[in-house]
C-alpha cells in the first residue's frame, strides 16, 4: 500500500503522539483514498467523461474559477474514462484531462509537503544538537528508504522530498499520453510513459526495436501512476539537475514553476531538447502555470471507482 494512502492529518496526529512534541506542520484535509463515503457524491467509472464533468459543475467549479484562485474540488478518478478518446480533440478534451489529473497531483503534493515540513522540523532539531528519539529515527529511516538516501543525510533528503509543479506534471502527462488517449494510459494507467525492464510488469510498445526488452510500466490506478512519477523525478539519478534547480529556486525564494523546471528534463525523453521545447509549448499554450498555485478544497471527497480494462 502506498504511503500516500494514509491521510496527512492522520499521519501528523500519529507522529505527534509518537514524538510527544507539537509538530508545526500545516493542516490539510484528508486524502482522497480515505473518502469512501463522500458528501459530494460518487459516480460509476463506466458513466464516462460527461458524468465526471457534471460532478465538477455541481461543485460550482470550472477551470476558469481555478485560474482565479478558487479551490479545486476533491474529485478523484481511479482510471481514465473509456470514452475520453471520443471527446472532441482540443479544448474540451484538454479540460477533461486537466480536471481528472489536477486533483490527484495536488493530493500527492500535499502528502509530499507534509513529509517535507516534518523533515525540516526534525532536521532543525538535529542541527541544534537535539538527539532524535526512536520514533523520529524510525520515521526518518522509512522516508530515507523511500527516497533512496541515508537517514542522516538531511541535505540530500530535503532536496528530494519536494513537490512537482502541477503545470509540469500536466504538460508531461499530456505529452506522454496524448491528453489521456494513449493505449498505455487507457489500459494501464501509464500517464507518464515510465519504462520497466521487468518482463510482464508493463505493456510492450508496438514499435519497440527487435533487440529492445523494455515495457511501459502499468499501474493499478491513476493515483499510483502519478505518485510513482513524482517519486521518479525526486529520486532517479537522471533528474539530479531537476532537483538542484528546484532547490536553487527555493533558496532564492522564487516560485517553483513548471516553466522554470522544464528545461532540466532533457533526459526524460530520447528527443532531448525537442522534448523540452514541446513541454514549454504545452505549458505556455495552455496557461498551465495558472495551476501551480492551485489548492484542494477542504470538503470531503468524491472517489470515482473503476478497474483497468
């Protein structure tokens, strides 16, 4: 089970009990995975795109409202609707894709930020010469293992435990999945085209070279796919420049945006600079940086259930 499936509120409350200290982390509403009964309603995955969009309307939200600072409804979907490719290409399909992915991205970023806040707090205590107790050490060991660094390497861990700007994640998802219409995205929740060399762990590309053995990794849900994408950018050696630039931006109190970080992802695709140029075009052309400051609403969640076909 993914660590993100435990709500931030419950995790912080548990840690406060274990650590027996007031932990100065922000409050966030429970994560979607814990909202099995929802005040805003549930709809069937098989109902398709329109019913999903209608649920947004019943919340009084459109993307124009989000751009103006309104909160994003906590509406989550496990798999892409079967009829998404039937939606007219262009603004309608793009809007549907953004509405599907944005709440998931923000939910995962909330979990990452909660970990980051607690990590910064413990790092400050450690640097002040305060010995960490058993509960604190165990939490750090768990986090460090997840992010692939040593539990006492606070600088490396702080550089990795951080958010991916929604504009960048939306742009990469759009490019890798054809705005949610690719075979990999529809049948394997593979929104980001992550590769695996474990036979049977993914889907074989139709145009794979005869001497190649990679597959496109599949996931049990969109949440899992997005989570693994964020973790990939935060841990893989190929994206060290991404993490360094993000840390520099934070250190200089600048906004962490997709436009700033896109140029660091030359290694994400064999297309290199052309791939980065495409991401930048998608971000600018669709005004995706408007969503970098978006936040989730605090009301309870709707969870759209479904299974991968």
